[in-house]
């Protein structure tokens, strides 16, 4: 049985972490082992990525695993560690906000990443539709008396040819999500540092960037000091921590081949 008082405390701790002098680094894990490993080396909060979690189950990303499978994976991870955990639930699996929030909390997570690409229909939500879903998630979380930390993601830079001014479209979407109650904003596939600076200047929420744990952050392989100087609020690894380990396997096992 999940203790909602504990969840509320962890959600508050996770939210506070977004408002500090350095970016909050949330290593992206996919199972109990990777979660414990990251906590053991000193991280005090974690993210769960849909891509690496799906890979660990033999499925592709893009809601190719079921919501039930995702929540089962999240539950195994949150049961293995005593730190706040936020989870990527893609576009929400076509699930009403109250049901999605209830499932997330019952699985022990206190944050959620929601993107605007709806996989079941192969297209993006409109800016207003995405903001409305974010608002519904916020209302559902508040009804449970847990301030679930909502990371509003936009995929505009994945499809730049679809927009006359992709950066302006990103800013528009993220501002609407800010007004809807999101706690952080996540424009994936940032093309360059100039674009990152432009968005940071126009968005009030802590901004999430993706990083490779060895090569650095997207864009342009920025390191933690550079991200701090720019004012980035949050870092996750997406599938890149799992990918970095995969890249190391050949070196680890070469003597045995």
C-alpha cells in the first residue's frame, strides 16, 4: 500500500530540487539494478525513461509497451530506492488524467514527463490540447494532495520542417504549459546553444536538457558547469545512460571473446 504522505514529501523534495543554483541531475534508469546503482554513487533523485524501460522489456519506444507494463516497471524501481522518482509516460497512453495520475502515484513515482506527440495517431497535439492535458494532470494530482512534478515536453524540434518558426512554436507551447501548471519544460533535440539561450530567455520554468553521461549535453556536448552558467534547471539522460553502458560492453568483455 502506497503511503501518500511519503509521496507528498518526496514530490516536495523533487520540486525543490528544480530551484537551486545548479541543474538538478536526474539519472535516467530502467530497472531496480540501475536505480540502486545511481543512488549508491550519490544521486538523490532519479528519472525513469520510457525508451530504456521499454528496451529492458523487449519493446520499442513510442508506447509500444502497455501502460500496465510501464507502471509495473516504475513500481519495481520505486520499491528498490528511497528517493524521489519521476517517470516518463510518453503522451499519456490515451488515458484520462485522473486515471494516469492514480496509476503513477500507486506505482510510487512523484513526477511525470508528458510529451505532445500522440503515438496512437502519429501526430502532435495542438499547443492548446497539450496544455489542456497538462492542466488536467495538475488538477488530478492536486485532488490526490500530491504535487506531482510535471515536466512538459514538446517534440517540435523533432519535426522542424512542420513549423515556420520552430523556436517560436516551442516557446508558445511551453508558455501555455507553464500557465497550465507544469513545473519544468523540456524541448527535446535542441539544435544549438543559441536556440537554448533564446528559449531560456523566454521561459520562466526550469528547462530540462538531455545529456550523454560521458559526451555531454544536447546541444553541443555542454558540461555541467556550462549548463549551470546558462541557467538550465534540470538534466536527464533519456536513453543515453543505457546506451553509454552498451558502448562499454565490448571493452569490458574483450578479453573473454
